[in-house]
């Protein structure tokens, strides 16, 4: 895809700092369908979630990562949106 794009945004709302990473690639569903056709299993998302759980248990960071296929979001565009959030209370 020659018009590939990656957008990184930051957001701070109600004590939560988030990075929102958006691309215009094929999206999660299309990628998983392609992987299942080749009878291989992608463990990337599962392993990442396990690591986040370990980090949260050890350091109590309130860290989360949410991945969404953009075709399921308003506008129904292709690509993936990943939101990485951590609880962050600034000291005033």
C-alpha cells in the first residue's frame, strides 16, 4: 500500500494519559483471517496482554492496551487503532 499512514495522538482525561496510534492498513480482522487461512496462530496480542497483566500486578500502574479494527468504528475505515493508557495523576 503506497499511501500508508500512521497517526499518533496523545490525550489526558480524568487522570488517564493515553497514546492513540492509528494506521490505515488492512486491520485486525483481515489480518487474522489471512493468518487463519495459512493455519498459523498469531500470539502477539495474547502475549502483550499477559505482559501488561504482569506489569500491573508488579507495579500497580493501571496500564492497558486496547486494539480495535477501524472497520468496526464510526466511518468504517480500514486499519487498526491501538490505545495505550496509564493512570497518571499530576502533582499540583
